[in-house]
């Protein structure tokens, strides 16, 4: 019988700036959903949108 130990997952959100294409990875926040508007871009102040949400296993 398989007894695979489950690794805890941490969710991350990637926000992408449509203007300068800068991607910012941060920890997932409650309420984040794909293509929702994110924060203002650090470098050009354009409103980013959420490009990716993924879970990463921590060892
Ligand atoms: Zn930008």
C-alpha cells in the first residue's frame, strides 16, 4: 500500500505588468483570482494583472 507523505503547498501569485512585462511573484492572498487586477507596477505605475496562481511544495 502506498503511504505517500503529503507535502504542504504554498500558493503563489504572479502579477504581470502589461506595459513593461515585469513579473512580480508574491504570496497568494485571499481573494486573488486569475486575471484580476493586481498592484501598481513598481517601475512604470501601470496596473498589473494576475497572470498566474500556482502552488509550490515546500520540503
Ligand atoms: Zn511596468
